C-alpha cells in the first residue's frame, strides 16, 4: 500500500509549497511521522526537509527558540528506524525503544538567548528570503513559544510579526514578474516560511486570515491504517497476555480499534509500559495507560451480580419499576460491549446515556446514586452537577476550563477535572433544562465521541462513564385522568419540544435518543410512600445507634410511617414526604435526645404513635 494513502497531509504540504509564501502546519505536529523515502519513523522536521529538497528548495533553514537559526544538515538521526524492506508488509523485528539516559552526559545547557538575539535572527532570515537566486525554505519549529497574549503583544512580538509579514511579501511565490513561468523556469519554487505549531491559534490571526499567501495544513492523528502499519512494524516490542495473539486478525482488529485517538507516540509509550508490567490483556494495558488502573469496574460485574440488579436498585428506589428495568437494559448493554456498537466499532461512546424526566421527588437522583453504588461500589462515584449553576452563556468555561490567557486557565474545568480524577463514574447533570443552550453544545461531542478537550488542550475520555440527565420538563401538567403510558408520552413530548422547538437543537435530542428517555411515575400510592419513609428513617436509626449508642423502636412502625405518608403532598413526591417526616417526627425526636443526651447510652427509645384525624403525635420515652 503506497505511503500516500496514509499521509495525505504530506501531499497537501508538497502541493502548497509551490504556490504559497507561508504554510502553517498545526495539529499532531509533535508525533512520530513516517518518512516514505526512508521507511523511518522520525520527527516532523526530519520528514519536511527531504520533501522540500525534492520540491526544489536548494536551501532549508531551521529555527527554534532554544537553538536559534541553523542550516538543515541533511537527515537528522531518526527517532525510530523500521526494519529494512517494505514496512507496509507488516514485518515484525526486535526493536530497542531507546535509552532514556542517552544524550545527557554533557550538563551544559544552551546559552540563554535574549529578545535581541531572536530579533537579529528574524532579520537575518528576512534578508535570506529577499534573495531569490536559491529557493529557500525557513522552518520555524515551535511557533507556540514565540507569541504571548494575542490581545497584548509586547513591542518585541510586534516586531517579530512585522518581520514575518514583510518576509511574506519578499518570498511571494506568486510573483510572475520573477520569471518563474518563463521557459526553463516552470515549477521552480519561490521562498517560503513554514510555521510548526500544535494549535493554529498560537499564530496571530492577523498573519493568516484572508491572506492568500498563507495556507494552513492540518496534521491529523494517525488513522487506522497508519496505526496498523506502526503496530505491525514493532509488534515484537509489545508484551501481551499469551492468550492474545496479534497474529490473529480479529484480535489485531480489536486492538487497533481500541487505539483510536492515540498518537504514534502514545502507542510507543504503551509498548514501553507493556514491558514494565506482567503480561496483560490489551484492554487492561490501555486502561492502565489511560487511567492508571488495570481493572475496569465494568469487567468486575459478574453475571450473578447483574442478575440481581433490579432487586438491588429497588431496595433504594420505590415505585419506579419501569425506570429500573430501563437502567438494567443499559447496564447489560454496556457489560456485553454492545453500547454504541450500531454507531461505531470503536465503541468510544459513554457506556450509557439516560434522560430521567418526571416530577420532583420521585427518585431520579436516588436512582443515579444507587446505580453508581451498584457498578462502582461507592455512591460517591455519582458526580452531580446542578445545571442551574450553568445558566449563563459563558458558564461552559466552568465545565471545561477557561481558554489560555484567561483568569483561572490553570485550574481547568469542573467536569473535565472530575472525570480525569475519577474516569469510572456516573455523571449526573441535574435539571438540565436550566442550563444555558451553549452549555448543551459541549454534550454533543461527549455523547458522540466520548471525549472532550479542556481549556488546557488535554483530551478527557468519557468512554467509561454513564451519563444521566434529569429534568422536570412537563411535570407541571395535570395527569389526573391519564394512564401511565399517556403520562410517559407527555413527558417525552415535553423534552422533544424543549430541545427541538425551544432551543433549536434537534441534534442533541438525536444524540440522547427517545428510547433512552425514562419517564418516572407520579407517586400517589400510600404504600409506596410508606416504604420510602421506612427506608429513610432507617438511616436516622443507624445514626442514633452509632452516635448515641441508643436504639429506636416504634410501638407500630408501619402505622407511624403510613400516618406520615398519608399527610404528604403527593405533588412533591418523596421529597415532600420527607419534609413532613422532619416536621412531625425528627424535630421532636431531636428535642428528646437533646434533653436526655447523658442518659442515652445502651438505652432503648420507644416511639409511640397517636393518630387523631389529620393530626399525628409521637411520644418518646425509654423502654
């Protein structure tokens, strides 16, 4: 397979060299790059030099902030050398990944260079580009480190920029007056500036916007074919579990798919890591590299545990059997590897996406917490974001971090920091309808690609998370005479109208999917309220036992909880019932404990219930 099928950007770069006066190379510029002329993996500059030479540039000058200006002296030593022969054939050879200690024998650092030194070099380069007897290419490596804040250039930076701008005019490849199109001169290039940067934004926009003399060429992350070529070339340097043989096409395909989004340097480091560990399966090796953990909690979910998921969740969430069943389906789909498989084999989407909609106090947040505890063994693995705090246009900076140069840039974003710290989690975005519409745009990339780039330029992966949105949309309607199925359809319609008609963002509605919208039932059954009350009061009893060494007992526990449940406002759900419990039971209980605090240890506190019409009284005494 020809190299051009892998490195299309090299073709574009070579083409633009003949017609532009400057090219900005941006993107994955710090990665290893395959040189088709030598079958070597090397740095980007080492690949550009032969391309420029072949294109007709007789002189190539290099510049970087550390070493200054110097002439390119042929090919630099490659970062990696592939075996002799055709690298595309996938031959596997032993390979030394390098000695980290080499090259540091001489402790003398390069001399410190001043802005005056840089300006002098810029001026020399400018004069070099004025000469047209020998086609000249000047490569600025590390353009990220030349300019600071684009809104406040220093006088030196303005001078650098002015020198570049003037150099463009002097190096103009399009000047027909110089005779480039005369007989015998066709195809002879003019002079050119080449700027290498990770982010195009590091180059001042005034330099390239609406400027036909400047072209931008994006260097992408390696595609699947490029990853396959690299893996096949250095396969023998990878140590995996003996049960995984990359010579098997199915295993190789799965491995290459799992490396989607990796740079070649990432893969190189992954290979190094594999030789520092006991042989692991590649899934665990990738988890260790990306997250610092070998074991994914998803792998630890046993068949026996999953069979009890509904029973376990019902212990905490009452009266929402349909919602629990929907959650179970999502977890089973994630466990078996079918999550998002209909969209992409790479399976980089979140493990599951759910949208909980329904009235307040019916268990939406509680179910998210219960799910986090079930999968990850800790309720704190449910990371909650109250979206009412993100109702301003620029609140997205709180989630993903401020752009470079802005106050708080170094702190990063609340969402991205949380996922970097805890990649295996349930992300709960509470009351999503209260967020500003601009915030929702961030979720498009998360739901589609399972990753997000924060303000510092770091990529955060969401592929091991479950994402849950909650909303009260449609809860203000009167559902007195409607069936549960009609109520569900009404809630779904309210969500659809909000995203598609009000926010004009049907793409987000499509990312979530109607089948993932879970409508929670109204709780109007006193028996369910009673179960919720019993569950919540158990926590109070446990607290009294741990803190005061005392035991709480009812004369008739079910009667007491039913009395509280019957007096709760059904429109406020379980949360409203807890408010009634606090007023009728917890407040007088706390008074009793306060008055008898020195008598509580190893005592039983009897709670008697007296129901008089709509009034309920509780009496407390030692048994």
